[in-house]
C-alpha cells in the first residue's frame, strides 16, 4: 500500500497554466508561478502591478525570481543558437546570385564603369612606393565615384565564404537580347582580365611620367636609377610575376569584402 501511495505522489505534477510547464515538486511550482503569471501580463498590467506594490519583495522572493529568470534566459540563448544554425543552413541552400538580384537596393554603378572610372594617375606613386601589386590593390580598395570595395551597400563587387575566392559583380549582361545590369558570378580568369586591365592602365600612367621626365632620365644619374628601379617594380622580379600578382590580389580583395 505504501508503495502505491509513493508511486501516486511521485507521478503527481503541478502544471503552470501560463507556460504549460510541469513541476513534480510543489516547492518549485510555487517558486515559478508568481514570476510566470507576472511575465505573461500585458505591459500595462505589469506597470499597474508594479505601481501597486506596497512593499519591496523579500530576499527569498527576489532570489526565486532571479533564478527563474536565469533559467529562461539560458533557454532563450539555446533556442537562439539553434535558430542561427538553421538560418546558416538555409542560407547555404540559397543561390547567392538569385539572392543578390532579389535585393531591393542595387549598386549605383556597374562593375565595368567602376573599373574604367578609377583615377589611375593617383596611384602611380603606389608603384614607386612599393610595387605594381600594391598599386592595383589600392586602386580596387579605393575604387571610383566615391565607392570603395568596403562600401557594402553600393559596391558592385561581392564575395562570400560560401564561394571561396570567387566574386559576384554587378554588370550588364545580355537578357532576351537586351543589356541589363545583374549580379553574376565571374571566374578567376575573368577577374584576372580586369586586373591585367588595371596594370595596363597604370603602365600608361608610367609611360606619361617617363615622357614628362625623359630629359632628366637621360641626363641625370639619380633620375635614371629611379626610372630603372620603378620599371623593375612594374614588371616584377620573378618568373610568372603577373600570375602570382593576380593570385595575391584576388586573395586580398576576397578577404577584404567576404561575408560569412
């Protein structure tokens, strides 16, 4: 008989009508119900109840409420972690190009125009200071039309960790016989073509500098040495210099703009 009573007592639970949570111990239920009842009231009812308090809650009541709140916060944090994980999984399933083209805000300039409008004459000194790779990186980082690669809202180039070392650019493409600006994925070779274009644009600026200082280069040893030094910085100092340079720049830009 005693075993039956013990089993009945053990199976008895106390159910919270507000959150539907069950408690085996009445002690824990009593500790929970006051806080839960209050938290499920409207803001107006809560404010009214706070105003009506005639005494400050005792230490036991405060401890019980804080403990209950701690449990709830912990539960919410776990749920938030799960939701973030699910969101990342869903994001990976989405075609990035489709997602980019569905966004209401589009870049104000195409990638082609953004590249063509770079003021290359401003970056010639970057070659003289370091080398061609550094100059091209600076051109891309600063961009044109007051739009840099770091401008997430207006930049016409995008990268994400979901597509390692690959780029999406906002550019004109043929759609039903018409050219329309769209986000599209470009290959590493396509990106290298643009990097080579930038290097050629900087070479043109170097040629202008040489023409402007030709007499000094021919007649002044220091100026002649400066010309030779800068020329070496432009062409690189190793085999396959252009390929190595482009690889480093692509990696640099990707790490600058990638989104997780």
